[in-house]
C-alpha cells in the first residue's frame, strides 16, 4: 500500500478542506484571512458560487488555496461534459458530480483541458440515512449503496468519491489508493452533528481511511476559527500517524 495513503509524510493541514459556507465575497474574504494559515483547501459550494460566480474562485486562488468546487453536477451527458469543461478551464482542483455512471463518464470526458482536476463522485449525502433511501425506492443499506457507487466511480475514471467516515473502511477494502476518499459531515467530539445523519470526528474519518476531510460550521462558527482549524488538523495528524502505525 502506498505510503501516502497510510500517512507517511502527510501534512494534515493540506488534507483539511474548509467549506467556505458564507453568502458573499466580502464574508468569504474576511473568513479566509482568519483561517489562511490553518487550512489546506477551500470548498466553494452552491450558495457562494451562485451569488459571486467564478470571481470567488479567483479570490481563493489568489490567496494560494486550491479550490474544491462543490456543485454536484447531475444532468444529461452533454450538459455535464460541457459544464465540466467550463469549470476545468477555471483551474479548480476538485469538482463533484453525482455518482451515476453516465454523469461521471461525461465529467471525465469534459475535463480534457485540465486533466489534473480531480473528479469526485458523490455517493450518498451525509444527511441521508436508511429511511431516506427507502423513500427513494432503494432497498439497499447505505453502506451497500455507497460501496456500489464507489466501484462505479472507479470504473468510470473518477479520481475518488465523497463518502461519510462510516463507509470509508469498506470502500478502501475494495478500492486501493490512489483512489481518493473525501469525507464531509466531520464534527469534533462533543460538537453537534447539525443536519448530518452519518457524522464522524476528524480522527474517526482519517483512521477509517479518508484522505481528506471537509469541515465547515465547526470552523466558521467558532469564536476563533483559526484555533478551531488547528485543533482539527492536530486530530487528523494523530489519526494519520495511527494509520501508519497500524500498518507496520
């Protein structure tokens, strides 16, 4: 197994994706200034991108931060392919698409102008549980569906998946590194889980096999966002070390 996956030489800060979940460029800029030294990647989602457009990507890039554009594409193949091409031209580092075979394949075709951009398939939202899947007509467990969609993502040429820390170990047992596992719904121990049905702590997420974690509100809403991010990074680093120790 690759040492980079196990934790050898990994700087946890570079694996912390901060969800910049604010509504304006001014708020984003102020928050970035506060956490710049303590987070590695910046995630821009639907709310902020809808209001500010590509300019918000450039703002983060100008501050030296790789951008994770989290728009979760799902549409007909032609639209996904062309939209992915447009995003690839912006120089973002990660994008998300729903983990349906045709959608992922279209995104892979669309990134030709920026082959280094990572495409991540969204398996099952961390706000979903078994009852939500049943409402959609699925009889599968969350874990089974996530694993199946991860296999599809790998077969389709995606670079990884978005999955909760509760499924990371199962995914990693089937699909080796460098296929990436990016885990949202991460909350420090003792913090509220908000609207995440399948939350994990930073330590649990990394120890279970995640390569990156996504954290938003616990940093954004902390009295000292920089200190909150540093605490999460320390916990992640401990988990990376534990993962390496376990494999020895």
